[in-house]
C-alpha cells in the first residue's frame, strides 16, 4: 500500500454531514453528523451492518447524491456550494467508480466500454487510443478487447470495470462491494489489483462486508446507524 504523507492535502473532508429520506409517514435519517477526513493516497474500508449508511456515504463522496446537509470538500473544492454542472465536472476529473454489478454496457465491446469514460475528458483521438492501449496491456485484456460483456466471466467483467474506472487516471476510486458477485479467487484478484493501484498513489475507498477485503486497507471506518463508531 502507498505511504500516506500526514502533511499532504486531504482529498476528502466531510464536516457534520447528514442525510435523511422523507416517506409519507416519517423522516428517516441515514447519516448523522458525519465528520471524516481522507488523506491523499489512503486505502480506506467502510464497514458496518446492512442499513448502517455505508453506500449512502459512498454516494455522497462520489457526488451521486447531493441531498445532504453539512459541508463536503473534495481537494479543497466546496462541493456543497457547487452547481450541478460544476459538481459533475469535478467528479469526472477526479473520481472513478467500481460497483458490485459491473455496470458495463452490453452492446459495447471491452474496448468501447473503457473508451466511454474518456469521452468526458478533453483528450484528442490519439491520446484516447494511447490511454486505452496502455490500460488493456496493464490489465491483461488485450485479447478480450473486442469481446462483449456477455462473453466474459464475472471476474473478467469486474476487471474491465476496474480498468474503466482508472482509465481516466482519477485521484480517487470508490468501490462499492467490488467483489460481492465474485467467487473467492476472482475476488482476491480484484483486491490485489486495487491494492496495487493504491501503492501507485491512487486513493481507494471501498464499502465491504468482507473482513478479508477490509484488511487490505490502512484504515477501517465502522458505521452503525449512520454514525461513525471507529476509524
């Protein structure tokens, strides 16, 4: 794992962040006054029972959910004050996502799925081709680049999802149960890959129920009933 510089700029700062959902009968608070700082280059696991707020916290960090109260800074940018287009641009420039169920587009090849994320960057065709070729080599997917997702195993699909997440060289990767749909050997392969990316300097935040996966992190944050209990 990468060595975290205690004096480096935090990549994420949450201050008194809360999130609630309104139903017909009542309001349910999922996160309660969460204070959290993530250092640049950390590998952090977020754990806790189902319903504890793990995925909600990850969605807020990833700017998939902006209906929160409190303050959120990403690389010193005040996310809570930004307009939707500004948040979208900040997320695209700095965050990559890895989900449990891959989220690959079935009608696109491996290469096209990876290339899709690069269309959000102001790169010319030559830069995109070079980046894709590099990623395909790095993830040992060259011989699969013209295959479609339904031609791949679960582990291979998740490998493509990780490759897509890092193709645009994000500073932060958010992984929500990244091995939940895989058998143990495939899961270990994905976790080793995330650990290698962290050693190369990428900040990783994963949500997991798996204690073996959590152990890959330098720090574990435990959530219970929307509150941080440890970490």
